[in-house]
């Protein structure tokens, strides 16, 4: 196995110069740097990451803490994070906080103990202890998907990357209203999450834009998971004046809602229209196929890595919140016939099934 001394002899430089080239700890003349890199390649030298971390105080590793890693949505985010980290020469340490504030703090402390250079975290609904720890320890952190609202731009404690929530949800609601629905139910997410509050806000904005009054009994929490959504859907269907259309606020809750509808022998969209926030790979395998809001999951993951790297390069820069646009995926569960008429006046990118390259 080649050593740093072998590289130095091959390149005709000192061991210290090789170290500076590999660790970026001091400027080196271009031709010298190239000689070192050529020697590294020809000898097949692999730097000792542990030794390098002792020199640079960097481990070139990122900690990722996201719940429900098995959820297709977070799986795609993970793929985006991993690809971007690898391209930048960083390894990834992953932990699942299980949306539990106590466990969340524990796994973040463990990741921090592994000397990661920074963290990407999707916080729980009660992130107080987590936020206090990250601020106290001055850990470079990017909040992902679920965000904290700063008092003013640039004044929040952390950088943040998320998707737009309110506008896309409003788009779903106004679309259903345009089809004649006047009682539109919402299976909302777990209270305390920014994604939940923003999507509820969008739901109400959509009703207002359509000239419909908000009715609190039409909003029921599904706790961001399938079982809770099944109960929430059952509660909505049991109302004296049940909704004629239903919006679910994430993909797991869509599954729960469909179970509740099936158990009651209700068809979509014949008995009740359905639209969901979160598209997923098998949404077009349902009969009918699901009208949905598609989030840019992989792009969110990749952007979070870039924002974190920017923070590591410039620790004193103002914090920022990056919001990425979603796409309206128009299928048939909303009650529209196939092929669908072109959407007009939409604030979202309209993506038809044929444009996605799938076969009806």
C-alpha cells in the first residue's frame, strides 16, 4: 500500500507539500499541485481520512437526521443528499429520529459526537431541545422540509430548504372547487410541523379564492401517517354533511384515506373526489390514477447539501430559507376525464402523464 512519503518521492516534493495539496491547507503552485495529483493517481494512493481529520479538524462527513426513512418521499430526499454529498467528497452518517423529540436530540448528539462537519435535519413537531442544542454547540445545520419561521429574513438560527406548501395546496383546492365541489375535506398532518400549518393555510386560501367559507369540521388531523388518516377520513365521512371531495396532506395519509374509502365501498371519483399532496412512483397505478402535488424531493436533498457546504465555507453569512416549486400532476382521481384539458392560470408547473413518459 502506497504512503504519503511514496507520493512525495514520486512527485519530487516534500511530504508537507503533499499534505497541503490533499488537505487544501495552504496554496500550492499549479504545476506542483498537478505533479502531486499525478503521483497519487499513478500509485493508487488513498488518503487516510482519520489522519486528515486530525490535521484539518474536518472529517468531510455530514450527519443526516430524518424520520420515516422508509417513506418514499424521504427516500428520494436521502438519494439527493447522498448523491450531492458524494460528488462533493463527503461521506454521510444517517439516523432516524422517529419524529420523537427525545430520540431526536439523542441521535443528533450521537452524530455530533462522530465529529460530522455539519448536519441536515428534518425537525420534529417539538424541536425546542434540538434547536437549543444545535445553537449552543454552534453546529452548522440546515433544516430540511420542516422549517422554523425567522423573525425577519436572514435572522433565523439555521439555513433551511423546503418545498412550497401553501400555494400548491391552494391549487388543489381551487381545482376541486372548479369542478363544482363545495364541501372539501382536508386530512391534515401532525400538528406542530411547518408542513402541516402551511398546507392548512393553503387549504384555507384555496377556499377563499373559490369563494367558499372555511368550515373547521372539514379539517381533521391524520397525524401524518396512514392509520391516523384512516381514522380522520372515517370522521369526515361520518359528518351529517360529508365532503364530496377530499385532500390528503401527504402520501402516507393518502394510503390511509383510500383504505377508509374502500372499507365503506366508496369509489373515487364516483362517490368522492380525491387529490393528494405528495406524488409517488406508484400513484399512477391506482384506478383511477391520483391527482397530486409532486414535490422536488431529490432536488431538495441536493440543495440542502449545497446550502450546508456554503455555510461551511462562509460561517458568518446570513442564514437563508430556500423554497423550491412543486408540480401539479393532473390525473383522474379529482374527477376530470382523460385526456385532461390543459390547465390555465396555474401557478404550478402542470405535468401530464404523457409528459412523464408513462403508459396509460
